[in-house]
């Protein structure tokens, strides 16, 4: 997989500079206290200030600054007068606005200054509500009050800092302009669709390729509003309820010196849930193992370097990768076990080791005499790091070799979790590091009691019977998560020998019993068998989130691939020992048309040069393995960092990988990091080569040098940092039930107009009643209020010709009852009226047309009427074919005459909601509704309005990011300085 853009945040960082400015305008000043005085900092000169002529807030006062250059503003500093006593004119409360034009500015601050002589700086938000950076040319300061009552407000000095690098700022401006164009285009699309102007709506969609909403919401509108296919609408709702959507956000959070963890794979991360701090340690950067220790504060969104090299600390661990680290949330202690270090040797990573590769491996590790073997570092050290308390910042070497005290041998690609409540650590599987890479050996299942400092080999008993072999087979590169509420471990996937696994079991830590949940979850709709996938758990929601790694196109094939379209997954369970359900985590509901994540200089320059985003959309993390993920239950966010993105062109590494020059040796440590030994694998070029150990496709020296001289490919280690929030288009089952209730109510209303009363009554008694919460008095009252719809005197008639005023009296041809239906109504009228009377406490009343529609129907589309004029079909996302679109020319549009109505000239026929030509062209032929074959008839404006009102109500149950934008273009007319 290749890419033409940078993914590294460690490239050259842009400096923050003081930005010069001029005074563009200001409110009236007092005396000689002119606004230009604030440009110079003279803290001892009481005349060096701006002072308003009026007392705030009796009159609006302001100072408008015009920056000498377009900039991304980072902060503003207010200087103060240095006097022995507090100055009563010091500004207290103020607002700050920034923008590209003085008439269109955005408030970024509303705060206060302290009444002292110390200058104060305020960070200015760099991004808008959509998370997009924006440039500024103007800054407006609005003083609201002074510290002293009845004193004029004074500002002594103002300094502004930000990024002014021309290429960077220009790229920010271009993207911000594109964002604004996108926003207004989506509002236009929304407006046109609401007004049933589908032809211009479709034309804009085709030209811009924008998305107004998620395709499932589109399908809901198409089924409900345009087609009146209510069963399909309910089916779409069901799909929306079961769909999971990942909302990814790129994080940066460099410290004050601009530092953050560099590119790496096979590192370790752990979360201190009690304090909201993520710890990151070690890894493999492509050239060497690392031993730096970092902390990321979730609240402040900032990284902090705790130690550049733990090997230099007393009792500290040396460089390593493919290790594991857990955190005790009660004490804040970190526990580190396992490793692949630079001292354990390197092997070739061809799938089947050649004789030369075996010789290299033996030379580096295994083929040594006993005395030389004793010098190798195969001891399994066990470390503890104190993050707080009196011993904060110190390391403890708990064991020089855990194998000598009943624990595991030196391992890598294992799994380790901690139950803080019981103070137990569990270690599962992993490859044993013993120098023999030709015959892989896997570790067993252990526990470590923190209180007693004792290891124990666990031998779980299968719930299927004592004679049944435990389903927890030895493996590496698998996943293990803990449900602390039930003290249950979920263990699944990974690799053993030649096989990638897709099994899953649940281990009860209290009873020492294990239950096999799946022998092959791929066969029941779960993910493919994979290796180095990452998993985290939300025990409250009873959900496990799985982030896929390496897989194989076929289990029998040796070719390991990193699929570009591999989905992530969520596993839901009701009880840990009962198999749950798997479902995919889909991409964010709406594609981000503007990338908001890239901030470093080189990616900005690439964007300007037309290279930005050419190969991979960085709105979401690119496929990877050997990455790390932790989950914060408090915020409901998963945090992902780094990993190996597979082979990439050397040119890309110049931007996106700081891991060093191309390796010509064809050998490097194999492991999840991509840094250590395991059974070597050949990895597809579209993916990667860690197979659990970063290594990639290596050849013997001569062949590898020849290959690289032509392609110069190498593996790309990443340093990007992301958070993911899982969302759903709709809420839980109760939300879906209410949505279905709204749909069935609308269907019943239309059946009262289109179908025999008995048919409508049966539908009300069965289908509608089935989704009503009768214990809810409000819902029950609304349900009973539906009965009078049965007493409509006559169904809606066929559209009549235009009246004398030239305006059509819209009636729904499709809603008129057939002759035999009318006759049936007359024969059975008395019978169904009696049935209605028995269901209702009050006698049935006839309802006028205006009463049939809930809410106010004043001839306009109510509220923000939503609609989407197409439904996804096989091979196309629109119901109108390309041929249909071409066949409709400009002459197809008939424009009604402008006439007078009620003494006023009618100048806007759009409110008539006439049938669009696209609807006419797509409704040809017969259609089937409610089991009877009828001719497709036009949808009346009244019924279109009814259905869109229902659709609008349903949108309140949909996630904001999955639907059309809030607000309306009509609001611009009434806004200050509006149209």
C-alpha cells in the first residue's frame, strides 16, 4: 500500500510568532488614550493605553485589529500597568471575536482579566465546531466592564501570536473555504429537497458528489415519503438500529516543546482509568527497539515525556517491543512483562526459511554452544513502575526471571490484563523466546497475585465436562479482555503454528472454568481469522470492540494480507458464558469532505501541491497492525496509536516515516512490533509484514538489494494518535419502537383514505396497537385519537383542474378508493361504525381534512421538512437511472402562472410542492401496495407534507452527524443583516 502524503506528526513543526497588526477601527476613545497605544507595551506609563469614552455597558465599545498577514491565531496576551495599587480602569470582562472579514466574525472567548499587574495570555481555539482549523485576518475586542465601578475601561497592551508560515496558512485557508462551500451546498440541497425540487437537487448532487446524510437515512426518506413503502421504511429503521458507526478524531497533543511519541509498532499502552491517563512504553521504530515512557492526559489532551530512556533508570527495563503493560487503577502502578529486544537476534522473514536464512538465525541466536547460550538474554524480567505516591517515578524489578518462580518464560506477542479489584494479573499465551526460531513454542496460561507476589499455572476446567480438553489453546498475537463486573476473561483469535484462529472462549476467574463460545466465529457472521488484532471492552455496555490486524484471504494460503477495507467489529453479549452477536463497525455516517486532521507542515504543502489525500483519506486511521488500543469507559472513547502500515514507497517514508534508511540486509527482528522473531511470514504488498512481528517480506541480501534498487519499498511505521467514539444512527430498541409507531400511524391515516374502513380498522387493532406502549398514558391517548380517522366522509379525490385563481387544488389520485371499495364501504358501514364505537368511549366524530394532519398545516412544509429523492439500488445510489435523467430536458418543467390569491400577488409557486418531473419519470408502470396491484399515481402535496412531517419527527431520533444539517436557509432572511 502506498501513499503520497505524510502521516507523521514528528516532521518539522511550525513556529509560533508574534503577529503585528494595525488598528482597523475602534469606538470613541477618551482624551489622548488612543487605540494605537495598545501596540506598544509600556507597563510603567499610565498614558500608554486605550480608554473608552463611555462607561460600559451603557454603550457598545470595541477595538478592531487587522493583522498584517493572514494567520492561524494561537493566543492573545493583555499587558497591564505596573502600579502599587490596583488600577480601577483595568478591563475585567470582555469578549473576543476573530474572522476573515470584520462583518463576519466568530466569538472565541468570553472571559475576564484579573485585577493585578501580571500580563495574562489566553489560548484562542484553532478549530471551529466541526474541528477544522481556520485562518484569521481580524480580531475584535469587546470590553464589557472595568474592575472599578463607574470607570471607563482601559486596555494597556495587546500582543497576538500565531502561525504565519505562508504555505501553511494558505492551505488552511483553502480548506476552510472548501468547508464553507460544503456547508452552504448541503444547506441548499436540504432546502431544495424540502421543496420537492428534485431535478436541481439531483443535478447538484451529481456535480458536487456531496452527501447530505447517511445512505440509510436517504433510503428511509425514499421509502417513507416518495414511495409510501411503509414495510421497507420499517426495515430500514431496523438496519439503522443494528448499524455501528465509528467517529474518528485525529489527536495531536504535543507537549510544550512540541514533542510526542514517534513512529513505532509493537509498543505497549495502558490506561489509568481513575485519573484518565494513558501510558505508552517502548516499541520498534524500524531500526531499533525503544525504551521511552510517555503519559497522555485525556482531559488536557497533552502528551508528557516521563523518561527518554528507562534503561538508564535504576531497575528500569531496557529497550523492547512486543511486550505488554497493564495498569492497576487503584495504585497507579504499571506492570511490564515480556519483550523482543535488540539482543535476542534477527531472522529472515520469508515464509519458509531458506538454508541461508536458517544459518543467519542460528548465527544470531540459536546455534550456539551452551556457554554462549548462557550469555544470551533469555530471562523473563518483570517490572513495576510507580506513577504516583512517595515512590512516583521509580521502577521496581519484581523478578529477574519469572520462569524460576513458577511464571512464564521470556515471551512476546502474549496478552496480559489486570483485575484491580482482586489484585490479580493474568497472562495468556505468547511465543517463547529461547533462540530456536525453527520450532515455535508457545507459553501457557498464568496468573500473578500482586498481594502475595506469586505466580500460578492455570489449568481451566471446561464447562462441557472434566474429560473435555480446555478450549484455551496455546497461541500468540491473540486478544484477551476482562469483564471486571463478572470477573470473566474473553480470549480469542491469534495464531498457532500455521493457522490463524477464529475461536472464542470465556474464562471465569472465580471458578476456574472455561466455556467455548465459538469454535469459528467467522462462520456465524464474525470477523475473519486474524492475527495482531486489538480488542478493548466496555463492561457496562457488554460490548467488545475489535480492531482488525493481519489476515489471510484463505486459511490455507500462507500469504498474509493487511486488507484496506477490513472492518472493525463489535461483539455484544448478554451473559459472558452465552454466545453473543457480531456486527461490523462502519465508517463515519457522513464522509468528511474536508480533512481536519493534518496539521504538520509537509502535509499542508503536499495538499497545496495537489498530492494531499491522493492515496488514503486520513479522516480515519489507515489499515495497520502492531498498533495499540486502550478504552476509556468514562468518555466512551477508544484511543489508538501507531503501528505498521505495511510496505510503502521510500519517497513516502521521507515524509511519513522517521524510522531511518532502507535496510539492505533483508533481516530485522520479528514480532508484533515488527521487531522480533516469530514464524516468518510473507506479507502481501498491499499490506504489511509484521505478521505479529514487524518484518515484512525480506529476501536474502542479493535478491533484496536488487528488488529495492528498483522499487525502494519499506515498511511504514506510524505515529498518529486517534480517538474513536462508537455511535448508532438511532438509539436502543425503545427508540426504534417509537419510530415504527410513527410510521404505522401515518400508514393507518392513509389507509383510512385509500382502503375500506374494515381493513384500516384491522390494521389499527393489530399492527399499530402492537407497537404502542399502553402503559404510557400520552401514547395511549394518541393511539385512541386515531380512531376518528376511520369516519372520514370520503377519501381524498383526484386532483382537480386549476381553479379560477390559477392554483391547483391538490388531491391525491393515488389515495382515491376504487368503485368496489366504495360499494363495500356502503354495505359494511354500519358494522364497522359499531366496532369503532365499542373501541372508543365517546361516539365517533367526523374529522375534517385539517384535523387529519397533526400539527399546523398552513400550506408550507412544516419545520425543517426532510426528504431525499432517491433510494439506494443495486449498482446505483439513485432510483432514477442515467437514461431517465438524460431523457428529462428543460422543456419538461412546467411553470405555473403567477396569479393573485387573497388580493396578494403569489410570487413563489415553490410552496405548492408540485410533483417533480423526476417523480413522474420514475413512477411509470404498475406498482403493488397492500397486496393489490394499482397504477402508480402522483403523490399529492398534502400527503407529501404529511409524510415529510413524520420523517422530520423520525430525524430527531437520528445521530446529528448522520442527517442533514441543522437550521434553514430561511433563517438567513430573519437574521441580523440578513437577505
